[in-house]
């Protein structure tokens, strides 16, 4: 059991940023990644579409006899995780926007950048209520941003630069001291976002918290590989199994 792989699912390339964190913290584990790049992005789709696509991708990972599952996508987590946990008998770890650490780190307002679906769905709104955060958190639904990153992350795009400038302009000089990246795709353009905002602002994402939670659950269940077990294997898969897609995955994960 302990030598089985940990499955990672995302709507596309975004979850690779979470997988890299996991490999850095637990290089001894075996991982299998599935990105649904053929249907990315998910953030502008209906909950029903997101649910169907996510369950299909997770079905592929489950067929590989994984020991744990990470839904490395905020939108997919919001849409399926509660129902999924009732159906599978392995640990399921989801993404949670880093609202709590952001509010603890700054005194002013926090800008939450996420897909329209994440901001719209009940799970995120329950999170705001839990932390009594509505007065300090400003929601920014970033239409099309995840899709732009999915297709242009390997090249510097003037279109992306212009989009970010226009997107963030209304929030400058409004007391924003922190920006939460509520989509794993956005982690790949963290510096671009900071530059576009143009002010002294802290950037937060939920990747490290998710990976720390994964490690704790593996230890609790007694299914974590020993740290001296040697380096584990990593397998990358995409529903868009073409040369461009796999080149992008390899470049983002391995840097080559």
C-alpha cells in the first residue's frame, strides 16, 4: 500500500505547481498527475460541467490504484470534494484559498483572485463566513485568465501583461495589502501579478498548506513511504495528449 502512487488532478497545468511542492517535501513518494488540458479552463463552466469533467479525470487516476488523491484545482475542489469523499475509500485532499494566512499576515484588505466558478460556489463562500472575512476580502473573478495561462505560460505574452494591468488597475490605492491566488494556474505568473499591481503587496497561495495536509494525512493513515526509501517516480498525463501539451507539462515541472 505505501508504495502506491498519489494521484494529482487539475483542469490543466495549474496543479503542476502543487505537485512540485509535494515532490520537494516528499521526494520519496510516487506520483501520477492528470491534467484535463483538453477541456481547460474550468472556471467559466457550470457546476454540472465541472463535476462531470472532474469525476472523469479522477476516474482515470483511480483506475491506477492510487493510495491518496489531491484535487489540485480550487474550482474542481469546490464542485466535487464533498460528494467525492462519500464515494471513495482513499484520502482526498483539496485546495483551499489561503485566506486565513493572508488575513493573519496583513492588517488591511486582501484581494482574492480566482475563477468565476470558485467565487460563485458555496464552498468558498462558506470559507469566508467561517473566518468572518467578508469585510476585508475583496473578490476578483478573473475571467479567461486561467485559459490564457494554460496556453501561453511558456512564452511572455503582451496580451497577458495588458490583461493583468487592466484587471488590477481598479484595485490600486484601495488599501489592498495582500493578494490571494485562488487558482493554481496563477502561481505560475505570481511575479507578473505582483509587477502589474505595482504596489508593496504580499502574495499568498494554498500550495504549501495543501501539501503539508497531504503529508499529515499519509502519516495518520500509515501509508507514507519512509523518507529513506529513495526517490519516487513521477508520471505526467494530459487529456490533450499532444506534443505541445506534454512539452508544456515537462517544461513547467522539470524546467526543460
